[in-house]
């Protein structure tokens, strides 16, 4: 068992491509951490740096308080499970699982005991004498896990281990890996691009984009309190609906959200959470109004109880999924019109499509104009320019841009004060453009740090 600390980790390839930028994270002992994000966001590269398979360009990696940047992979006491299983085709299941222990010249009795115990945990006892070609995809994946288990490492690293499996087997293996984590009580770091895997397995999730951490938090808090537009759209299936909107308020009246020809009222409990409300209300400044599909309701009772949040839409497509129904809608103000050539424009050409997830017994049909009510207390508001949330959320642990700026400025000053560290100096100069953008974001969003930013700018 082990804790990990990644401090200001960068990965820059010789071609100049920046794969990971200022990755800072503390991982507690026995945590199940999930790195999630789209392809190319740097999650697998970060995992490989932890394993020692990629060199760290800058920053420090600690395992149990010991700096391991220059420690060989075999000496880090880490086991990695790869996406393609990486089994030896000429060896039996038993030999594949025992191979690492044999290389370490462990006694035969110890090897046999550990292999059979791992096989029992993973349900592979009857397959020990088969070769990989005689196993299914799920069984091969379990063999790869077993090979890692027998080593009893401090940390398990799993790089998209379920991506080659079919949907049913993926769901089964998600459960198996979660149970395995509880049974072994070891630190797991899991990489995936599938947000469903992240939400169901992780104790904490690290959302990444373009090599940068966007937000770190528990799954439910990521869902309830997304820090920015990217996290809001990435977490949740189907993804959140986003609408360009403005905030208005009449004298002594409630705050309203106006979007796509609709006007809905924000309860005082919601409008009081708006950060720097005077910058947005009655100023015409554009915000992004976010509503999750499950927070749109077509039940008559809900509509009658939420008359201030009702919108009119036309249903374009109805998908009945058994346990739920998805309604693909267009706003009543944006119905398709006839084009110059006489054809009817499609909804994609003429309207902003919205998805509502309603009860499976909903009577709503295709081409029907209906009223939907928004569960307004679970809606979201974002600044259209910075894409950051403008709502205070209790328990939100967002990745604060000013902290990143502070770390980069400290490293830059260190590089200037130590001319011999030319590699570090050139490394940070590559991030000059990004740093400038982040400074602008900080000055706009984080008012309480404005004085500090100006001081640093003057010092330069």
C-alpha cells in the first residue's frame, strides 16, 4: 500500500508537443483514482510517467514520500495492466501469472500459493492450464489482473483495461475490479475515456483536457457541481443541454434566465448563489444555461407545480429504451421552415436540439408540441467567455486557475535565477502563451487574487 504525490509534473516531447502541463495531485493510500478525458488529453501519458515508462520532463513524483523520478520501473513496486492484456501466447495461464515472480527468483512454494490464491479471487481456478488463445476477452483480462495481483505491489495502474470488451462484459468487469479493490485494499489508478466507468468505479475522478486537470472530486460532486463547461458536458449521459442566455431582473422581482425565446424564473435560493451577480444581471452579458436531460419533465404534476420554468418544444425523435425514454426536441420558436428550393429544412440546420430524459411510460409522441418543466434547482450557469461556473457550490473542489499560475510563476522565476537550468527554463518558455491566457482568466474570475496577479506582473 502506498500514497503518491505528483508535484508540477510536465511532459514535453522532443518535437515540442506538450502532453501534460502542471499536473499536481495527492493520492491517498487505498484510493481508487480515475483519470478520465477524451483521447489525447494526457491521461495515459501521466500513468506511464508514474510507472516509469515515460520520462518526466519536469516536476517531482513521490511514492510513500520517496522521490522516484530516476528510479527504474522494476524498482517502483508498481504493477501495470495494459489495454491489450500483453499475455505470453505460448504460456499457460498459470505460467503467465507466475512469470514475474519467477524472474524475482521467488521460492516455488510461494509462487504456487500466490498464483492459486489470485486465481481463486478472479475465478480462474479451472483455467490455469489453458493458453490465452483458449480464453475469452474477459478471461484474458482477468489473467492480466492476476499477473499484477501475485506481485502484491504498492500501486496498481490500469490503462483502459476494458476497452476491448463488449458492453455486457465491460459492466461485469467493472464490478469485478471494484470488488477486487475492496478486497486488496491497495491504491488503484485507472485510466479511461468512458465517463460511465469513471463514475461507477472511482472514489475520486481527475477530469483532464489538453494535458491540464480540469477538476478533481468525488463522482457525485463532479456531477452536481461541475467547475466548467467541459466537465459539465463530459460527465453525464446523455450530456448536459447548453443554451446561450442572459440574466434579467425587474425592480424587486426574481432573477430570470432568458434563452431561445423562453424565460424561466430562478428561485431566490438559486439566484443568491450567483458569483458577482451584478456583472451578469441586466447587463446583457452572455451566460451559458445548462440543464441535464433528466432535469426536464413532461409529467403533468411537475408542470403544474413548476409553472415558472415551463418551456414549449416540439418533439423530433422519441427513443424508447425500456427503463427510460429520450425525447429529442426543438424549441417552438425555431420550427423548420421551407427553404428557397421548396424543401423543408432539417431540425439540425435550423434549431438548437435539446434532449429530455423522461419516464418510460411517457405518452409523448414524435412531432407533438409539448410543455416541459425544468427542475431549476439542479440547473447550471457558466460564464460564456471563461466557461467557468458562476454558481457557488458547497463542497466543490475545482481546479483553481490562480494556483496553476502561482506554480508556473514560481518555476519561471527559479529558472531565471538559475541559468544553469537551461532545460527547465526552455520548458517553461514553451508555456508562455498558455500562461498569458490563464492570467486573463484569473484576473476576470478570481477577484480576491487580483492584487497578487498585478504585483507579479509589475515585478516582471
